[in-house]
C-alpha cells in the first residue's frame, strides 16, 4: 500500500500548510483529499509536491507491504 503519511510531516518541517498548497501553489482541494485518504494521485502531482517542498519522493511517499 502507498501512504502519504510522510508528506504531512515534511510539510510541517517546511512550514507549508494545506491552505498554502491550495492558494499559493494551485494544488487542488481534490488532490489534497486523495492524499489524505492515501488514494491515487498522478506522478505529476508528486513531482509538483517535491518541487514545492524541495524534497525527495521518499520524503512524501512510503510503500508498506500488505503482508
């Protein structure tokens, strides 16, 4: 399973709120909702988040085996 739990920690470290992602960077509220539910988001969205937060993909995404 892919989780975005690390995203929220990275955002806190970088001082970027969900509101700021939406208002300042144009990330849609729908994308934020999917991230909160560990749903599908495009690689484009992940790339944008890495650019915005100046971080690596492993700072926002984690794979957890379902076994």
